[in-house]
C-alpha cells in the first residue's frame, strides 16, 4: 500500500508532469508548429500553405529549448527538484532482483544490437577510398530540368511573366528584368534570351531556398563555413573548390541532396556526412533549383555526363 501511495504521489508530482509535458511538446513541435508556419505564410486567415521549405531542424531545436526551460523550472525550486528525483532514484534502487536484472540486461542488449548494426566490428576496414561513390543508375544520367527546360516550361514561364505571377520588381537578375520588360512592351524576344532569363529566375529561386536550408552549414558563398559547420564531425563541403561539385554531374549532386549524406557505400566513407535527407522537406524541383544556385554561388559548372561513342 505504501508503494502504491508513493507511485500515486510521483505521478501527481513533478515527475508525472514531466511525463505529460515531454510528449505534449514533441507533438506540438512535430505537428502543430508546421501547421502554424503554413498558416502564417498563407495569403489570408482561412488558408494554409503546405510543404514549406524547411531544414527539418526547427522542431528539434524548439523541442530541445522546451526541455531546457522545463529543466530550469524543475531545478529552480529545491523541494520540487527533490520530489522529481526521489521516484527516479527509487526506481533505480537495487531492491528488486527482476528490476536489477532488467537494468543490467537492457543496456547490454542495446549495445549488442548497435554493434550488430555497425557490422560486428572485427578486423580493420579494407576498402579502396574513392573521390566520390558512383550514384545509383536512376540518378547517373539525370539532367536538371531547369537547366534544360522544355518548350512547355518556357511557354508557362512567359505566361507567368505576362500575368504578373512572377514579380520582377525586386529581382536582382538583369536578364530576367530585361526579358520581362520586352514582354510587357508587347515585343517578342529570341529563344536564347528567354532561356537565359528562365535559367536566372530558377537560380534566383534556388538562392532563396539555399539561404533557408543550406546556408547554416555550407555558408552564404557555399564555402562550407556556415554557423553550424563547427558542430559537424566532417566539415561541410566547400563548393568553390575544384574537388567537390565541380567533379560531379548534376545527377550525382541531386542524389546526395535528395537522399542525404549518411549510409553511403563503404567505399564512399570519406564522403559520408551529416547532411539530412532533403527529400523529406523539399520537392525535386526545389532541389534542382538549389543545385543550380550552388554552382552559381561557387562559380563552378557541373561536369557533363560522359557520352558513349557510336556509329
């Protein structure tokens, strides 16, 4: 009876509040926060934007800050802090053989599973490191649709410019502004000007996405010196060099951005990084535009896919 009373007291005390607070905050940051952002980004009070570009880290950051604030609240009052710790220490006490066995076996089992997932250890890794792992065949020969637009894409671009759907007043791209002016005056520009304006507009959109999602690690100029770079085990890639994206076809870059930098083939170990799977937060079109912006910011061009000769 005394143990039941102690359990009931713990549930009603600071520990019980904590057990309710943590999942509630997780649900809020995981689901309510994106909904709030979509509502704030919408055009009116009764609509909501979906699939907003996001680095996927905001929820984790807010969740960590909430836990930190809650910990400060618990520790601010000594009596409250002791009430929180008492049932925890009681649980970990070695009074019950079954509980003691669980506390010993559980971490050992978790360690065994982690070791098995990592490959079992054993001898040293023996593999030939390469400059960059070969992307899957599905990505190897991809072309960036915004660098090689179709006729339909260009016609839609003209229509968006003419209707004002694409606002050029704040654009810093001279080619886009000039081409929009020609259309507004009723003129018809040549195909080369239209393709150049379309490309610069795509790059401008890509820069905006890059600054939101990629700049924290890769830096404003793509030099791998963003504010979060120092926290990475491996430094983020410097796009301005000749040994990173300049050596890759755009399909390979698209693969790395879309599927992230972890779980690469063993020979790609030197390239493994903490880059997340952006397919969870960005559409394919957004990823292609970001890639165009990366090359533009770095002053590099993608390597052209190798073409097989024939007769």
